[in-house]
C-alpha cells in the first residue's frame, strides 16, 4: 500500500486511518489477530472494567439486524451494507490479568506489523479505572482509550458503568486519569449529549491526547407482528444513518478545537468511502465495528483498498483531506438568498 494512506493520532503514526473498533470482533486473541492481518492502522480491543456486574452483562446480550423499514433481516455476511445493528452488548468477561497478558502480547505483534492494539476501558469507578490503565501501560500497551459514558450504561445493572456526560465531570475524570497515565490517553465520548464538542474541549483541557466519538444511540423498536419491543428492551442502534451525525460532530469539534487536536470517528462507517467521509469531516482515524461483526474482517482490508483508490483518483493523501469538507462549511446566512425557493413545496390548489 502507498504512503498516501498514512495518518497520525498525536504521537502515534498510523499506516492508514482504518481502525478495527471495539466490540465482540475484538474480544478474542484470534479476532484481534484477524483484524491486524487485514492491515488496519490500529485495533481497539474490546472494553473491560473492574465490575462483575458489567462482566455478567455479556450473558444478557442479544443482537439483530433490521432493514431500513425496521423489518428483521437474517444475520449473514450477505446482509446489505445499510442493515442496522440493534443490540444489547456487554463487557469483556475474561479475568483482567489474562486479558492484559494477551493484549500486551498482541500489541507487540501489532508493532511488528506497523500497527497497534489499543487498551480499552469503560469507566465505572475512577480510581479503579486509573489502576487498570496503569496496569495496561506497565504491561507495555502503547495507547489507552477510556469510554466515559457507554451507551448501555443507563440500562445496565447499577454499579456496572458510570455515565459522565457533562464537561465538568469529563474534566474531573480525565484529569484524574491523566495524572496516572503517561501513554497516549484517548477519551471516547457519548453521542447522547447536548454538545459533543464541549465534552471534547473538556477532555482536551484536562489532558486527553485524542477523543473518539460518537458512541451509539439508545433506541426502542416496536415489532408490528408481536406488538412487543424487539429484543424486549431498549437497546443500542446504529446504521449508515449514524455517519452524517458523527460527521457533524467531527466538524463542529474541529471548529471548536482547531485542526491539530486529533479526532477519531466512530459510528456509521461501513466501507472505505465512509472512512474518507469521516476524514473529510475532521477525523484522523476512523473505527469500523458493526461492519466487521456482520461482514467479517474482510471489510477492513476492502476499506483500506477503497480508501487508497479514492485518494489516488482524487490525487490527494489521507492527511490532505482531514477536515477539508468541515473547513468548507458555511452558515445558513452565508448561503445566497433565493426568495420563493420554498414555494415549490406548496400545493398550488391550496387556498389560503
Ligand atoms: C456489539 C457491539 C459491541 C460494542 N462493544 C463496545 C465496547 O466494548 N467498547 C466500546 O467502546 N465500544 C463498543 N461498541 C461501540 C463500537 O466500538 C462503535 O463505537 C459503534 O458500534 C459505532 O460504530 P460502527 O457504526 O462502526 O459500529 C460496541 C458496538 C457494538 C455494535
């Protein structure tokens, strides 16, 4: 692959901006190895934390695919790219010591391949999170992500997941972690909040090296056949529709924080063209999670090829396009005045 794909997230040079996102596909050694073999710039390991309740949550998971009209469709690698993934997920159930030993070994393997395995934590107790992050860096992991308000937190058992969704809360948590974590510290932010860019600013001000966003959305989907909710609960939803929302927050965060602070895009990327879209919106790296769960790690290799051929056809590099579309955003009032444009939507037969 050409070096037109190269990107970086702060001090970490990425061979390409495609990242295998944290999820069930990165919960095992073989899953992480397969993602590395697909050639990604980095792999986000499945998240863990200290809570037993969070670990047992994995026994209550369920997953389904819906088409764009909310009809269930078979779980298959032949599912359309716009299938929506509706699910309850849980956390890595493995004992932390053995998981950490695997991650450290896998990150060394990743290093041989010019890639990274990123340690991933979901916040519960801040002190325990800091201790686990310290253990990760002592084990040799070269970067750590902490998700501060996992989408399932509101529905999960009490004491499993903390939900930090306000700027002061983010400043406090990130400040506490930063005092203990020397390696790059990336903070994953929720989408279900008033203004993601304010949370990103708080994370940066408290010492985060990058922010990833946005996490998925809680939803409820009634089943017309059974007249009950699909999966029996509120659960997390994502689909191709999530991409423009993630792009909006990437662009607005870039505007607030400037072009140099690294942003990592997640939520809605299904192929290499979506990766390019998130780069154009301001991402320095882009995670793909649902696409890998549904279609397998092959989507990662294909995405890298698609991104490369897109960049070649445009005569640009990945670095060149980061934030390019975001920086071309204008205000409503900057758009030319077109009086009467709205009139085309009025029924001519309507009488006032
Ligand atoms: C089944 C499933 C499990 C997930 N587990 C985690 C997790 O453990 N930690 C985390 O930070 N994000 C987790 N996520 C969120 C993804 O990493 C990602 O941010 C989200 O799915 C949006 O990206 P996508 O559209 O590429 O799937 C999970 C998502 C799914 C669908």
